[in-house]
C-alpha cells in the first residue's frame, strides 16, 4: 500500500453541495470522488505536457534538419486511415 498524505481543499458552498450530492448518488464518499477527480486531472495534464514536449522536439528537429513529411503523403495516409486502411505513419 502506498504512503498517503493529507492535503486540505477549501470548497465554496455550492461546490461542496454538488460534491456531497454526487457522492450520495454514486454511493461513494466525497473523499473518493475528490481523489478520482484529482487523478483524472493529473493524468490529462501530464499527457498534455508530454505531447507538448514531443511537439517541441519535433519542431526543433524540423528547424535543424528541414526534413518534413510532404503534404500529399500525409493527406494520402490520413485518407487511408479514414477508410480503415491502417499503416505506419509516413516518414
């Protein structure tokens, strides 16, 4: 079991009432809902930051090399994907 640490969260009355109502509906504790909400938020934001880093790496590589996928090649690949023909991303 992982070590836990308590963090305080101040909620306005409206948010607190919404949290308690949803907890009752879901038959879960407000604590459980808050933990899941935080985990979901962190997962999404960490993915965003990873994608942003990858985009910056690609941009820097393009600026250094000038190598890119031709529009026609990318458009053809996307059209094939739309038709269900899965293949490797063009280089």
